[in-house]
C-alpha cells in the first residue's frame, strides 16, 4: 500500500533513531527514504510517526533487502518485515 508518513528508524547496531519518509508498507515489506545509507542484511527497528507523535505502540523489526542511492544523495531502503510488536 502506498503511504506517505514520517518514520523513526534505528539500525540494531546504533544507539540513536534517525528520521525517514515511508512511502510503501504491506505485511511483509516497508520502503522508506533515508539520508543514512544502510548495508544489506542489517536489522532495523522502525516506528511510524503519526502526525506530531510517534506511534510507539506499533514497532516493526525488519532486515534491509536493498539500498539504492537516489539523485540528491539520499537512499531508498527496502526492508523485509520480520516481526511486528504491538504494546499497550
């Protein structure tokens, strides 16, 4: 499903979250734009930002599948969703 929403993501080997822009999401895949290049096969924790809040109640754990450099210097990241954690 095409979607336009901000995300926060953190590679599993990083302490900090980074901002990105999600533009595709389905049950098995998420595609987002990032200024940070990510290596293929790295695990990523992803949180959707809904409006001005972070939807911490829904967390995606994914593994990068593709990282394509785009004009302008940012990257299109395609990641396969491995699990989804919903908290209350």
